[in-house]
C-alpha cells in the first residue's frame, strides 16, 4: 500500500493498494502530521484503494474524529464499487461524506 498526500487548497490523501491489518501503520504514519496540524478540511481519494479491512476503517474514523474536533470536514471520493459496498454494510456511508 502507498499513501500520497497532495496539498491542493485542501489536502488530498490518496491510497493505492490494499489497506489491511498488516499495513495500516503506513496510513497512520502518513496522516500523523495532518492530525497535529491546524488543517480542518481533507479529502480521501479512494480511486486506487483495492481493499479495506476493519483496521483500515478504524484509521478513517481516527481521522474523522480529529477533523470533527477542529470543526472541519472530511470527504471520501472515488470509491470503487466493492469498497463502497463495505462502507454501506458497515454504516460508514452515514458517518462520512461520500462523493
């Protein structure tokens, strides 16, 4: 898995590959500076996200909680159909703004 963060006007976190228990630490380390920053709004681009496990979903929740505490917004966009299904089944479509 690879995580890239681009700083358009709003940081965009792009995830490439499988986000599972063995590699969520990569995501955790990549977003650590964002969690410490005053940045309030972020986007997760899931166009290249092939799979997400419960530990990956938990990392999304950590990010969401941090942003809510800052009164910001987190949008998740470009999810593949199979990942969107996981979000639907787990109720995450009610927690996140999906574009």
